[in-house]
C-alpha cells in the first residue's frame, strides 16, 4: 500500500517529538540551521516556532 504525500508527511511530523531531544535541538539549532538549506530551515522553523524564536534570541 502506497503512502500519499500528505499522510506520510503528517506521520513523520507526528513522530518527530517522540524521537528528538527537544532541549538538545533547541540548544544546537542556531548552528544546525546554518548547515541546511533555506527551504529545510524554513520548513522546520514553520513547523516548530520555538526554533525560530530560539534563533532570534541567540542573535
């Protein structure tokens, strides 16, 4: 059974909080965001607003 893009994406998005260490991600995001492209950075910061606010606080 094939997974359609919206349902696959939603599943991945729902899994992220389970598998990621939030405190570590927030701590490292100012550096990590410089290692990914603009599109990836924008997607992550749109999906997780605390990343964008963490970046503004570090600036």
